[in-house]
C-alpha cells in the first residue's frame, strides 16, 4: 500500500485481508482476490463497509497473520539452508549417504535427530538457529527418523 502512497493501520489491513481470506488462514488466495478486487468501490472505506466474521476478532486475526508470516519466514530460511546443502552435496550423494550410514547407530536406514546432527556437523557445521530450523522441518516429533 505504501507503493501507492496509501497508509493503513494493521486493523484496516486485517479487515481487508479477512474479506478475501475466507478460511481465516492468514493467507489470501490470489485468484479469489483478483476475482473480487474490482467489487470494492473504495479500498480505504473497507473498515466502514466490512464487518469481520463473528468467529474471530480483528486483533486475533492480526496476531494470527503475523504468526503465519513468521512461520513462512522460518520455512523460507530452512528451504534456503536445504538448497545450500543440495548445491554443496548434489554431486556427492554417495559420499553423503556413506556418512549418514556411519552415524546410523541402529543400522535401520534412518537417522534420528541426534544422529542426523552428528553426521551433518562433520560435513557442514550448523549454528543453533539452523539446527532448530532443520529439527522443526525433519523431526516434528521426537520419534521421527530421516531415511537415507
């Protein structure tokens, strides 16, 4: 909105988003937005014309949207980290598989979280934030294993 020299409060932006975010996921479907954007006579009057669904408060929706944005940022960071792994190890997949095999204590063809980070640290040391990002992505529950 700043691109068009328009200023809006978080509440006004949330009300605008809620008009198109029918499932209240904190995301707007681009096609649904495009299908209905021309129905708005005045984008700035959204607060007066549109009442949010009764099941969610505007402030709660704002918090929800910020949480969704934070999750997407974390996912993007994890994906960038994985992309760098792929670039680094793309040509060395057998070497990586052999390294994983060395750290697979149980010999079951899968690495638990601890085994995974022992293997990775020997190849590509990670900081605490990177370990947290990868843990969230690959080991959402403590019993999960990463098959190689």
